[in-house]
C-alpha cells in the first residue's frame, strides 16, 4: 500500500521519528543502518536538529516500509498501519 503524494510531502519532526521507532521496537542503531545514515544523525534528528531533505526522506522510507503512518495537523503523531493478513 503506497502513500498519496500529499502524505509524501508531509512534514514530520524528530519526536515522531522517536515515537515511530519505539512503536516498532527499533533501536537508533538499526534505523541508522537501514537508512544508510549514522547513529549520530538519528540522534540529532530526534533531538530536533534540522536535517537535509534527503536524510528526512531516507528515514521516512524505512519507517513507512515497516508500517508507520505519520499523522499531521494540529496534533502530529504516528501510528502503526494495520498489516493485511496473508492466508
């Protein structure tokens, strides 16, 4: 299931990345490795530092592939997408 273009352009913040990672029981080291980044970059992102668009996209791709849905609006957040059962 792919996201709509409007969702792809959605802004998300470091707190959402940390929350998403925790939902997935994923360490900063694991996220960094899968995104092709350093652990320090993930720490800086989660602490609210500004990131290059390519860095943000790399992180987003990993988390979305694992089932994360980023929500925006008045109360930005994350949720775990319901996975379809394979019979």
